[in-house]
C-alpha cells in the first residue's frame, strides 16, 4: 500500500509546472542559482566556441537570427514572472546541426543549420525563438529537475517496496511505471506549453503566427529525410501542428492588432 500511495503522490505532483518547480527549489535549484549556473556554463561554451572558430557573429544568418532575437526580447521581458530579471544572450553556432535550445535565465543558442537547412523565413525563426524563450520564461529546466527528482523517488520506492527478490521483470516494470507516470508525459507537456506560449510571443512581436505551422511542416519533411536532434524530445509533428492550429486564432488576433 505504501508503494501505491507514494507513487500516486509523485504522479500528482508532476501534473503542474509549479509542483515540480517547488521540488527543485527544495533540492536547492532555485531560480537565482539556476540562472547563475547557466550563465557560467553559457560563458564557458561561448569562450570555447570562439577559440575553435565555431561562433558566428557576422554572417547574414547570424544577423537574421539576432534581429528576431532583439525584436522578441522586450515582449519576453513583459512575460517574465520568475521574480528574476533575465540577462538575455544569444549565441549562434556554425554548424549544420538542425537545433536550438535555451538555458535558464535567457541564454539562447541557435545552430546555423536550423535556418539554412530548413530555409527558414524570419517569422519561422521567430517561431523557434519564441518556443525556446518560453521554455526559459516558464522555468521548464527547473520543472524538469523537479520531475527527475520525483521520477527517481518513484523508482526507488517501487524497487524498495518490491524487495531484493524483485527479479529482472519486476525492475523493468518499476522503471517503466516511473517513466510513464512522471517522465515522458511531463516532457511532452512542457513542449506543448512552449509551443503555445511561443505562438503568443511571436505574435506580440509582430511575426505572423501562421509561420509556426509552416515551420513544423518543414520539420516533417526533414524528419522523413532522417530527422534532427531538435525533434528527439518533442511531440510528433502532427500532434503539435494540430494543437497549434487550435490556438492559432488567439495568436492571430494579437498579430492583427499590431497591423
């Protein structure tokens, strides 16, 4: 009975972003600390990339990405409810890799491959940028840390309650249960939240949110040709396109108000 009750508490805790963020705070991963650590790691990454001539600071691709970044920044600041001012920074890496990511506190990293290989428009760059910015604004890194702590707790509880003679099948079942209950659905939830928040952010900055649909249509074509690392932890493209279409009217209204 102990196993069922405690594992259920873990699943309940992961259903909200704030629930897992609280767990992360308790573990010492508060917003200020995470942002400071991310800044240190980001600076190290930039220094290393510059020394290897992998940092793009002047190409036409860099200039396009940076222009979108600068346009979205003030609207992202308006959305910031973390209690900590973000020191937004952008690094563009010279790489054919189709990828982009963000670190806590507003450290955005783009690979030139995501723009060049997909032939992205400025609005489609804004769709990627908005998605990543919302990850930072909603502190999804903190939430993932909390979710991981809950996952580990659920797994340990399951194995402990089963005893030392659980056997190979029992261990696998406990691991699968912890993943399904805590890990995978939560990750997809974070990605969906970033999708929808990114739609609103790009619209506020004056980019047509319809571009988010065309972006993922391009991703679909790329996936058929072998995919990309950007897709590895995201919901299926068809799922996310369907969800974004449902939220498109609200974003479109924000965009139209700017005309």
